[in-house]
C-alpha cells in the first residue's frame, strides 16, 4: 500500500494527479442530477419562494405546500411551476457531475489509487469540501439565474426591465450588464458556508456504506442493493439538511432581485431581527420534500451508471 501511495504522488510524474480523474463519474453525476431535477423542479421553485418571503417584500403569500402548488398553477399555469427549470437542469447536472468527478478524483488520489482503502470521516469531509469549493466556483452564476427566474411572478414578463428575464441566456446577459461579475456571484459567500452541507452529506453517506459493507464482510467499495443506496442517501441528506439549511435561505435572499442587502451579514442580521430563528428555516418542509427524493434518485442513478461505465475500463494494476 505504501508503494502505491508513493507512486501515486510521485512529483516527477506530471500526470500523477490526473490519472485519478475518471470521466465516468462526471457522466454518471450529470445523469443523476438532470433526472432528479426534471422530476422535482416544482418543489425547488416553491422552496425558493418560501425562503425569500420575509414578510416585508411584496411577494405572493402561500399557506402551505399544497396551497402554493395550487396558487401557482392557477395564476401562472403549468409553465409557472417550471420557471427556472433550464438553469436548474444545467446547474444541477453540472454541479452533480463536477462534484462527483472532483470528489472521487480527490478521494482516489488520497487512497493512492486503491478504492478499498478506508479514509475515515475526516478525510471524507476534506475531499468533499474541496470538491464543493471547486464546483461552486464553476456553477454559482447558474444558481443566481435559476433563483431569479424562479422569483418571477405572474404570466406576463416585461423583458425590457433589467430585473425581468426571458430565459437563461437573457438573464445571464442582463445580470452581467446591470451588476457585473459580482452580480453573477451573489450568494457565493453563504454558498461557501454551504460547502459544509456537501461535506457532511458525503461523509455520512460514505461512512454508512463502509459500515454496511464491513458488517457483511465485504470490501468497502462493494456494490450494494437498491434499497441500501436509497436508504443511505436519504439519511445522509436529512442529516446534512437539518444542520446547514439556514445558509440556503440567506443565499436565496441575496440572489433575489426584489430586495437589496448590503451583504451576507446584513441579510443574516435583518432575518434574525424581523423573523427570528424561524426565518432561517422558511421553506424547509418543501425543501426536504424535494431534496430527499432528489438525492435518492441522484445517488441511485450515479452509483449504477458509474459502475456500468467503469466496468468497461481495463483493470488498474497497483504496484
């Protein structure tokens, strides 16, 4: 094992790190992210609208999840429930794809190329956090666009306004023109805090998989059944969401075009001052209703697609 580790980080090899990068993880992550997004986007839209409802901004009021679905459908039609779906598909697909690619590349590098080497909770969190930072830096503009498209109310859109958008490309152009690069990276700081969400989720998911495989005397990277993947994905997401949800509220409010905050701390201060603790958990119910099944679908698709694609790779020899 020590020789494998030494070989994998040999400073004389320019491709030492890149040999751990496997495109199969990218494709599998994109497949899972796109599938779950197309199925559950309306719940994501509703979560965002609940999150930005601070009681002081004139936005539509909904009385629960069912009322929100009914009201949006009546006022905006079926298309209203899918506002922002294009950047959401792009964002979720690319985010999951890059996240799984970066995470597995970093993890495989730490393991020295031997996927049967256990890392432990700390190293799983480190690998997931590094993957999260890299992914966020690449996808934050897409999340800004998705949030703003989800926060366009009513059927009619004034495309001449800098705060009204016809679609994803139009939104990117208008945000950049009116607010510059900073506008496309609004919510980046709370998004960085949200990296802890992915770190906690992946650490919990990996540790549960390791524990389960060890309990049945199998290698830690052994294939599991559908029920196991779904259960561990759901439990890991519930744990991470319960701990880190407030950052999503802050990020959504910073990205909202209907209200302006001086910065992250100003948003946190105003939310606490006017709404208390409950303000940081607005939209949690529709969020969990969406993210738990979405994560289950994403992880199940990822595990099966990645294993299928990787089965066509010639086996690696660890020396």
